[in-house]
C-alpha cells in the first residue's frame, strides 16, 4: 500500500506513526533498500526508517514536516541526476555518492571483502594484473562509468534513453575491461519506449558522450549503485569464478557495511543533524563506542603482544 502514497499521504502516515508527538525519530528514505542499509545500525527505540517509494513523495513529505515544525522527522535522498520537481528541504540529508548503494560500494573495504568472499583469489589477481587495475572496485567503476555518463547526458538533453537495467553482458567486451559504446547506445535506444532521439542521432550522441567521458574528473560521482553491482556481478561470474546473482550481491553489499564504515560517511553526520540528535545517539556504532571505550585500547595491546611473538 505504501508504494502508492503521495507526499501528502506519506506525511499523514508519519503523523499516525507518532511523528511530532513522541521522542522517537523518523527518517524517511526513498525506498526499501535505503532502509535495509541503515536498519541494522539504528537503535530501534531511538529511530525508525520509513520508505517513501520515490524522491518526489519524500521531498514533498519532508517539506510538510518543515512547514509544520515537527522536530523528530528527517529524510535521506539520493544524490542522483534525477532531480525532484520540488525544492529539497534542509531537513533532507544526501547520500555521499549517486545513491545509497553507491555509497555502500565506495565505503571502506566493502567491495573488496565481498569479492574475497565469493571469488577465486588467483583469478581476481590475474584479471587486475592483466588490465592494470588496482582493485576490484576500480574494475567495476571502469565498466559502470560509461553507463553513468550516458545516463547523465540523457537527463541533461532529455533524450529519454533507458539506461537503468542494461544487460551488462550484452555491452561489455569479451575481455571484460571495457564497454562497447556503440552496442550500449543501440541497446539503450532499443529498450526505450519513449525515446526522443533515433538511430539518426547516434553520431551526435556518441560525440557528446566522448566529450563528457574526457571531462570526467571523478568517476565515482557518475556511478549508480545498481550499475556498480550489476557490473561487479558480471565480473564475478564471467571472470573471477564467483557464483552470485546481482540481487544477492546487492543484499550482501548492504549487509557487509560495518559500523565503522557507516560512521565514516558524510550521511552519518547529516542524519544526526537533520534529526537534531547528538552524533552517536541514533546508531549502534555510537552506543558501542560509549559503552566499551576500552575495546580499541585492548585490541591495540593484543596486537602489540602478538607482534612480539617470535
């Protein structure tokens, strides 16, 4: 039922939950996947996530929250190219990267740990060595970047190309280290029901694409989380000896995010800020540090002791 809520409906639902009349905090997220990332780390009695199922509904709801002066509700919205039709309230925190899954992907060693868990170590090392890549994350970014650039150009120019859900194996070269841009354009155009360009525009589109690619200063800013996980799943299956579906991989990535990695993100502090809570008061990460201040020192002492063993 929540999938059909408008921003006004979502605001009313928040009131029914207790927003404005309890000490508990409520964080509106764009979807279930955002909630799935944060829920394991939140103190249930301190904060609850609420999926809003869409940027516009979340943006409208949090604007109403601000207008009504409710002090225990905030929002988390994606930093993506698909902008809302409405201005975004100061009570909305933003993901560090394109979306929540991209933020997880680029946090700490999440990607490396997942690849280590599912793949053949020697195959991964050989692939990275052959293609002169520093890490599995770099290999995924190299393939996800062209999709991100084409997505941005489509938004900017109103082409209506459907980049989301592109079957990666159909556009990646056999070597696994590059995307065939001709095939990428053809496939995205073929999958687009409301495209406002045609094959006649291909040369123009690819020229703009090459110019944009050459101007990219930070590849991670262009990469959608779903693209990153899709290309990573492809690499794991086709080149690294891993047997894992994209859906399973996405769930594993979200579950692999540690407290320390979450606390290192910008959104961690932003969430405390929009919910007007002291940093460390909403997440288990902060509670663990407060209740067990001696753990880091004990770990350091143990490591020093182990280092002395001949």
